[in-house]
C-alpha cells in the first residue's frame, strides 16, 4: 500500500528532527575576553563562563558571566562584573551537521557593575561604583573538535550606557582627594571592542 503524498509531506519535518536530535541541547563553557581599548586603564582581560541552549535549528541562546580585573594608571583598581543574554544565528547551516566550522552572528544585551578602588593619603579605601547597560553585536566561528566539544571565537562590539567616571591623573596616595567621581545624573556612551575565545561542552538535551 502506497503512502499518500500529503502524508509524506507531513512526516518530513518529523523525519528531519529524528535525523537531527540536537534541538534543545544544552552546553556549558569557559571563556576569556580581551578588551584592547580601556579608558584610563591597563590589562583588561576577563575570565568567565557561559551556558548555551539551542532554541531552533539555526538559533542558539547564550547566557554569559564575565569578570574583568584592571589597573587604572594612577594606582587604582577597576573591577567589572558583566552578565548578558545573547542570541546566536547560524546563517549557512546549523551546528552538529558534520561540518568542521560553523559561522554565526550574535546579538544581545548586557548589564555591567563597575567598582573602582584606591587608597588615599590616610590609607583609607575610597570606592566608586556604577551600573551600566549595553547592547552586543558580533560575528563568530565555532570549531567542532569532537561531537560534544567545540572551540569558539567571536569578535563583538558592546555599546555601554551609564554614568561616566571622571578621572584625574592625581596619585591617590599623595592626596586626600579621591581622583574618581561620578557626576550628577547623566548618561554617557562607552564603546568596547571585545575578542573572546571559549571552550564548550555539550551536557545533553532538555527536550
């Protein structure tokens, strides 16, 4: 007995999903990010982690957490903690199809808490804090090493919006004035160019 053509058409998506059981899969990864352009600071390299959950055949979701320690040029310490949610879109083919490389575009949003600490003339710790929020866009590439292991590289641009720090070149140890302050309520734009590498491992399927 021959199967009607309309039944074959209905069964084709089911057969495709059976051949590709990776929708709903979850990954965990570790990441390192370099920001070569740091305002009034040096050595901004982050350490972090990420979780990915595949939402559709060519769309992945990524949740990140990064820690950025940095040294400000007049002997203060800057520490940033960033969390974000990002969507990954694979324009050429979906992941896990036997391809060695998978390019993708990324779009998302993030929130960053920044803390700057210095010791003044009286050896008292002075602190300035702020929250900023931003948009992330970028282009990346996945290298599939093993069926459950891949390496990732992405170049991203982050547009951050928050109250700007006002910096002074005064050494905090030689004066009783803390050389960092936040002005009255106003919003400042700060662009960041980020280069990120990650190692990701597939834990299994959620659905």
